[in-house]
C-alpha cells in the first residue's frame, strides 16, 4: 500500500510541476515564440517518459463496486452542444450517427451505434479525476477501442489516435474551434480504454457526452473526449489544432495527464 501511495504522490508531483504555468498570467511567458515554452515542452516530454516508465502498459486503474457510486456523474466540459450537425443527430436519438475511423489504417470504418454495441462490451466502475480537483465514481459501458482499431487495421507507422468532436468551444478567425483530444497507441489499446455509450446502467446522457465518449481511465478528465464524431489514426499531431495534441493542450495543459 505504501508503495502505491508513494507512486501516486510522485506522479502527482510530476503533474503539478508540469501544470504550474497554466494560469492566464503566464501567457506572455509561454507564447509560441518563447524559449520558455521550449523548456516547458521538454519538461512535459520528460514527465511523459517518467510516467510511462512507472505506469507500464498493463497497469490497471482501480475499479470500484456499485455501492461506491454515491452521486450522479458530474458532467465535465461542455454539456449541451449547439452545433447543428449534433442537434440533428440528437433529434433522432442518434439513430443515424456514424463514427468514422480513418487515417493510418488498412480498412477505414464507418460504424453506427448498433455496430459498436454489437461488438464485445466492457463495463467498468472507475473514478473520474478532473484537473479542477473534483472526482466522481461511475459505471461505464462500451466497446474497447483496441477492438475497433484491430478491425480497422492500424498501420505500422501509426503512433497516435485523435478524437474529433462535435462540440464547438470557441469561434476562431478560421471558423469554429471544436474539441479534440489524442492519446498514444499504448493507451488506445489499454484494456480499460473504451468508447463508452452507456453510464450507470443507462444510455449515455447528452451532458456526459452522448452518443459516444472515450474513457482513458489512467489520465485526467480532459483527456476523455466527449461527443466523438470521428477517430483518426496518425503518426503525427501537427495537423490538428495547434499541434499540441488537444484543445486544452493547445492552451498550455500537458499532453500526458497520467494519474
């Protein structure tokens, strides 16, 4: 037990150190053309390697019992997308939803919810840890992402899985800026990484990411993209957002948010 606690404290220290410059007052300091940002990015890379070494590829996040679910799952991030393509799907209870899986794959996929639900399902009761400091235990049911990737046939050159989402968080000079996230293939193939379509024995609510969200149980909540519309397998993150690997990473958060 002491070893587990010491490892968690160490990981927490690494995470805390890498998120120190996140507040707005540091923005000029870590501007894209700043040498300081280069130092911080190298520190994040070191954090990633250290956490990967400690976690290993098969380490499981703790799972709980139903008696540990003591409150409704608190939604994180956006809770009610107003993008018309999403609203059109919601009006039909997502019966026409299709998840595309493209990029560095041998067999691009277009999967309905029924297709995903027909695949072997995994149910897990886990704790969601938010970067804001709160946590919540809930039961999640979905399809292992690794099974979907196997069906698509991942190319040997691939390194990352990118989740593209329906929800617009900002309007930029070039149009809407929608949420996106990414993980490496080690986390993508982890047995607890699922594309969740159910929560607490019911279908996934809109506020929690319907029709589909990813659960990456060994990382913080902002890594668990909601309202997923597409998955892209790739060897580089440069083409997405500002090239940092996620909506919040483009704004200073660390890419590997292991806990």
